[in-house]
């Protein structure tokens, strides 16, 4: 048993957004202990087991509140898609709907978004809703804002978007997944045609490049930091667009992003 001040210190660090791993290291306790204190397992000893329906409505599968382990790889991808084309809206009785807007032309991407959502919050059912030219992939939970603390009033590019420490730790480990999610929602891979003068007349050249388009400078910053970590060269094409056009940089993105599907 740990002294109460250790427990309180650990809970305080958790509330400040530190990861369980970091809290455990700082307090000199096990990660399991931190998860237990944070999830309040002690207080709910006679309650249902983790991951089971609580009172028919509240489901205890939030990795932030109940210490269930998070599928970090899927989360990094889902975070990328959320930052691109996702939003969270309050529905009824303290519930929230996470909705990812996917272009109907790319069924593979719709499947990928759906799978990531289900992997991150397994007890919440994932729905598809057709809109004009697009499919919204949706899931309801009281806890989506716990997983996306970037949720807030107004549009994403009109407010500050900053990753919490625990999110930074995940995207540092799963940078490729984050980049895939961002490109799949707000990016494209297209052929660029350029004309070059040559002996005997101009010649046309074609080369592939990636474009990432987002209004938010903060989200652009998250994308650029991720590319830097992967050693992929990028250029700010204009205020809203980032381009990856160097041959070796495109080849590197092709390894794990590729064209939309
Ligand atoms: Zn929660």
C-alpha cells in the first residue's frame, strides 16, 4: 500500500495530462497502480468489471477514465483523421458523437476510419450515415472528449489546437499512423505536370506529389513536426497547403500512405 500523499500526487499529475507511464516514473510506483487510482477501481470495488455496461447507459470503456488500455496505433490514425475532417458534438444526456466525414469515393478509407473508431472505443457501436457525396462515420460515447481534448466550441482553425502530453507520447511512437490519418482526411497524392524547355521544343514532365490542405496553422504544425520526425522534406506551398514533392520524400510517404483507396 502506498501513502496517501503518493496517491494524491499521482492523481494530480494525471489530471495535468501526464501519461500513466510518466506518472509512474515520477512517483516511483507501478503503472498498474496509477491506472487503478486514476480509474477509481478502489471506489467501485463492487461495481461491474471494467468494460461492462455500468447502468445500461454509462459504459466504462474510456481508457482515460477507467484505465482500459488504449490501442495506441489505431488511436494515432484516428487522431489524424479527427484533426483533418472530424468533429465532436454534444447530443443528449451528456453524450457526445464523434463524426468523421469521409469522401464516398474512397471505400477503403471509410473502412479504415470505422475500424480505428471501433478499436479505440470498442463498446460504442459505429454507424455510417450517408450525406451528399460523403459518408459520416459516427460513434457515440460520453467519453469522446476525454480522448480528444481538442474538442471545443467553434471551428478547429478558429481555436488553438494543441496536443496533450499523453497524445504527444503516442504520436511520437506512431508517427506514420498519424501522418496517414492526416493525409487520408485532408491530403491527396496527385500528378504534377511541368513544362521544361529542351532542345527541339519544350518537354512535359510528370511527377507525383502529396498535398496537405488545412486551414489551421496548429494542425499544419502537427503535420510538419511529424514529417520532420520521419525525415520527410516538405514545403509550405501557400498559406493553406503543404507540399511533399521531392522524389525520395514522395517514395517514403508511398511506403505507408500511398494513394487514396
Ligand atoms: Zn472518459
